[in-house]
C-alpha cells in the first residue's frame, strides 16, 4: 500500500512539473508573439525596406518619425550621400530599438529629430521622453564615436501642449552645440506657422521643408 502511494505521488509530481513547463512555455511564447504582433504593419514594412539598403561612412543619415520619412532628402540636397531612416509614428524607444542598424555603418553625420509621438501616442512626460533621447545620443557616441550628431528640437504641434514641447526641447539643446532650434523657427502661438502647416497642425508643408533645408544649410 505504501509503495502504491509513493508511485501515485511520484506520478503526480511528474505531471505537475510537466504542466508547469507547458504553461511557462506558452506564457513566454505568447508574450513574444504579442510583442511581435504589436509592431504596426507600416513600421515592419519600413524596417524591411531599410534592412535591404546600406549606409556608408560618407553618408549623412536622418533619423526620425513621419516628418523625416516624408522629407525628400535626395531631391532637396541633390546628393547620394544622404539617407532617410524616418518611420512615421516612431518614438524615442522605436529609434533605440533600431539604432544599431544605423550605427553599425558608422555614418559621417546623423541628424536626429524624434519625440513628438512619445507625447501624442504614449503620453510620456518630457523627462521620460528625454531620458530615451539622451540614451539615443549616448549610444551613437559609444557605438559610432566618429559620427557627428546634430540634434534638433521637435516642431510645434497643435495637439500637444507647447510648454511640454519647450521643456523637452530645452533638455535636447543641452546635449550638444550642434543643434537646430526648429521650434522657434516654425512656431506661432505655440502651433505651426500657417505657411509651414500641411493642414493637420502636425506635419510640414512644402514650404516647411524648404525652411528646414535652409536651417540645415546654415550649419
């Protein structure tokens, strides 16, 4: 009788351990699948395009969100040594996640404009967004020390409080003297100036990009 109880107890323990293992496996894979599926299709698409392209040590790379993705860089600057790595909807965390695919090539210059979606879509504080921005800056300096980093303030936006943007931009400006103050050049009453507004209060018009180019050329 005692032997039978021991056998039953042993079988019970084996079954319990097996079930726990299965549950842990499912939990891990579910989390992984959820994480992968949470990436928006257009982000996956853009990343897949960028992975097929290369960057050289002679290139200037623009990193950012939709403002950057819509920037017709090659036509504005008329050179093959300018590369666009903007993804609409991207955040500071999104840039951190894909940054190694850019720094691995050690480009000559990186222009960085990111952060508005941290406020619009993720409702982060200026400090939270800046902590990621600073980490982006420090990661570039560490992984590609020969690359010049040009920071820029984010643009005014009608759907985000101007004081919050100003606070964030002030922190960005403190990182380096290689900086473009886009906010003050594009702002009127805390919003995009009418001539630079595409019509949605967020994105740039053609005149807005012309202005951005002129500010870059002044560096």
